[in-house]
C-alpha cells in the first residue's frame, strides 16, 4: 500500500508539471571520490568521445577506497547518501541537497558504521541499511531506529553457517527479501542467493536459497520490480533472472567491466562500466529474461574515472523552490 501511495504521489506531482531531476550517483574506486551525472532524457543521443566527462559533478572526496553507495532517508523527507569506504572500514552518510539542475552533499559526513570492511550496500523503504562483509562472510543490517539514534551497531542477518556465503559481493533488497552474490565459487555457493530481510527465527540460515548458480563470480546485484540482474566483470556479462527463479540469461555484454548497477524505480536499470569509464542503461522490467536489444550508452566519463558503485536518485519540485518529494533507491549496490 505504501508503494502504491508513493506511485500515486509521483503521478500527481508529474501531472502538476513539476520539474524532474534524475541523477546517477557513483563511486570511483580509482579516484577515491563520489560523483554524479544527470541522467539523460530518453531522447538524448549517445555521447561521443569529445563529450567525455560532460556534466560530471564531484560530490565528495577524501575517501580511501569508496565502493558501495545507497540512498535512504526518503520516507523522512531528507534523502541520505551512504558510502562504504573499505580502506577506512566505515560506512558514512551525507544529507543530499538539490536545487535547480544541481545536486550536492552536506558536510561533514556522519560515520554510521565503524570497523567493518563493508563494500556493498542496500537500503529498503523503511531505511534499514544492509551490507556484506566478505572478510567474515556475513550479511549485516543496521536498522532504521539504530541509524536515527546515531548508534553504530550492526546485527547479522546471515553468516557462513548457511553455506551460501563465500566472499559475498553485491547486495540488493526489495523490502521483503535480500539478495546477494558470491565472488568465489558461485556455482557451488550460489551466483545469487535469496534470503529474508528478517529471517524466520525457527528457520535461520536454512531460510536462504540459491536463486542462480551459473556464474563462478558475481560482483554486482540489482533488484527491479520482478527481476534480478547481476554482473561478472571478468566475463563482461550482465545476467538476469526472475525473482521467483527460472532460467538465467546474459542480458548484455556491452560493458567492458560491468560493476555496480541501480534501478530508477520505474523502467530503467543503470550500469557502471568500470573498465570502459562509462554508464549504460537497459530496460529493467522484462517479462521474459532474454538478451537486450536496447542497451543505451548514457554517459562517457573522463578517462580513468572507473565508476564502481552506482545508485539512482530522482527528485521532483518546481523551478525556484525545489523540494524533494520522492526518490527511488530500491536497488543499490556497488563493488570492487
């Protein structure tokens, strides 16, 4: 019901002629920074080499090894960007500010998790923060109340006893289930695993199950309305599967080294190509998972940028008095 209400609000705002801003926010592991670029209009032409870096905005720097990015805080009216800094073993939070054709972050950042080498992040619509820790082979959670209280406390959702965690990679949530990938031996432990955000007490680790086991290594995992997409940078493939299971298909191999990806909450999935310094997009809501014929090159970045983690932020307002009314960050991840 809450999701339906959010969609109705979105429709009413758009019908009222509100200005729409859609931003692609991404981490650069190579540059130790976080950037944003405006998402193009659907009619925009694909960029050429001379347009590399056009529209890039530096949002934050001074990271050691930034990887995962996710957005929360929407339900409370103040969107927040979370960034996982592997080198500093922290997850930090920034308030997001938008104005006409611009986006920025409030400084200084707040540390919400310490002493955890988290790489991949996801936030559900209740503002619970999830992350994977490949050193301890765990899926961790910081609930929204803990975040609001400023407490740096995490709890385990799944650990090695499930046998389905082996150097876990990207993570995604859809407000009921949590999905993660394994970077090592995915054909044994699961290329993508599906569990519960709150596992039943009487089931515990056994409540998780393999969703896919086609790929030896999975780095990025993204959730759309009914589909899951996941990346294998070494093979250059992005795979897709229905949330309910079924056949896996390579949906695109256009990216040189596909890493993070993020759903815009509507019909588009955006993909970070770390090796190609580019961002691509493709339809997110396929009824049948199959190779994509419409993969769009939406941004060519400066050489060496290497986008890693990615999330999509959408805001609605009016010129001169821009206020955030809605933002979709239902599937966010990133990886290195």
